[in-house]
C-alpha cells in the first residue's frame, strides 16, 4: 500500500537519535525465583544489586544479558506467578535474548531438565525458542540462521524486507535473507539448526 511506512536501515531525520539499548526493567516477584531463572538457568551474571531508588523497600537486580546490555528486575516479598500475563496496549509481549547457534539444542535440553515447556519455530529470518520465566512472562531465545555481522544486521533486514515485498510474500523467509546477504556481498555461513515449523498463523 502506498501509505505504508518506509522500511530502511537509514537513520530518520529525527530530533533524537538513540545509540542502542541500555537496559530493560521488569517487575519481578522475589529474589530467589528471579535468580534461579535468569542467573542459574539462562546464565546471566548478577552484576549489581541495590535498593530500588524509587522504592527502597524493593531490591533492584541487574543482570548482564551476555553482551553488556542489562536486564534489571525489581523484586520484593512477592510470590512468583507462573500463569499467563495479561496483554493489552502498553504491556510487554515478550523479551528476547540471543543464544549461540551451536548451543541451541543444548538450550532446549536444559529447559527439559528444568521441567519447562517450550516451543521451537523457524521464523524465516531467525530461529526461536519460546518459554516462560518464573512469572509467566514470555521469554524468547533466538539465534541467527546465518553468521551476520552485528553492525550490518539492520541493513540486511531492510534488504530482506525489500526482497520479500518484491516477491509478494507476507513475511520475510530464509530465501529473502539469503538473497539479501548475497546482494550486499556478505559471505555469511548458514548455521546448522534443527528442522522446525514456522509457527505462523494466517500468513504465507
């Protein structure tokens, strides 16, 4: 449609320009359950622990997600709630963290060992596993299908978007990603990942 927003890796002409994601903060339950999931299962080091400066009756936990980007959690004396979270405008749908492609099957095995349910999907341009944290928040663990340089990721996705529109496809698939890499002259190796359904609903 002609009124669709332009998809591009170019910076917009905006008054503010962000330089990256510094941290994401979520409401947690208690410290014990939070550490058990994010530190002991997902392997995120606890790098800072202090009072919540807005409400010192709570504790503010800081976890390194693996690349220096930080996840922080407000915890207190609250029971974990493993039931599904309420959705709606303004709420968080899920958090996604990256894992190494060579570790993907070991990640699934670790979730099995921890008694956690999960789903695995081939999302076309990446590969994902979905589970829940101790409070029912959807946690996605994704891995790249190709060895894409971090500083070229936006450019590759924007090119894949252009190719999928030209192809008349509803969403970007593996062939669009591979073609985008080729057009941009990036010799990115494909990772060996297990077969999985796309999990898409109502789109082709």
